[in-house]
C-alpha cells in the first residue's frame, strides 16, 4: 500500500484495514508502558483490547479485558466475523468460543468518554480527523471461567473476576494487575468443565 502517512500504523493504515477486514484491533497495556497516563512508576493495569471501525458498518465497537494480544485478536475477530456474516451474537446470550462461554454486554457511555481515555486511538482516528463527531456504542466481550461462570456470577474464579471487570458495574475502568498468576483464558488448551449446578 502506497501512502504519504509517515506512521506505518497511522490513519491511512487504519482506513485500509477497516476497508479490508471491517475493523482494526488495538491492544493496550500488553507490554511496556502503553497504557493511558502511564508514567513508568505506577503498576500496570490489566491488558485490554478494542476495535476501531465496526461503527462504519453500523455495529458497536468491541472491548475485552484480561487476555493476551493474540487471544483477544482471535476473540474479537470471531465476534466481528459473526456480525459480518449476518449472524451477530445477541446481547447477554452465552456462546462458545475456544471451549469457553462468552457473552456481549453493553458498556455505558460514561466508560467510553471517561477521563482515562480507554479508547484513545478510536477517538484520535474518528474525532481527530473529523470522520465522526459522536461517541461509539461499545459492547464488552466477557469470557467465563473454566466452569462456565462469568465475573458477575457467584462462585466465579476470583482471578477471572479480577482481570475483567464488568464495565457497566466498574467504579474505575482500569483494574489493577493481580499479584497471583493469571487465570487460564479462552484459547488456551484446557478441559471444558460442565457448568456447576445449583
């Protein structure tokens, strides 16, 4: 692709990838000091990833927390692919991805427009270039623990709960990194456990 954009992942690259794939995925907090407001002295937050470009097809953007860059990319691509094929995942209805239940939850507008600027690259691309003047609707892709329990379910693995807040309920959009090892996440080879019964 020939471009006058000096940034290899700048607006021209974003535009080309949205045309080709329907979105671009941005990972935050996955390494070094790449989170909003990072000064190198405070603890890293949990990684999160979000999409840019789905809004152009009339779809909400997506965000997910607590996953590696590779797993988040696969998960967000899966959800986007379902929408592009005319089979979108309904809100709050669990579906299986990589042996784990996932669901989509609506994220309130206050999170999108918070002072932490959790979707800064989205705003730079759309508001900074005058492409859109409104904020996007955003859905959170939430993944369950090995027992099929989501972070807001009683008995959910505490590490799963810690690494991915339910953003509509979160007092602050950036959870702190746990001091214990990360839980197994979708995409890792794990044995699927049946859902706990009451």
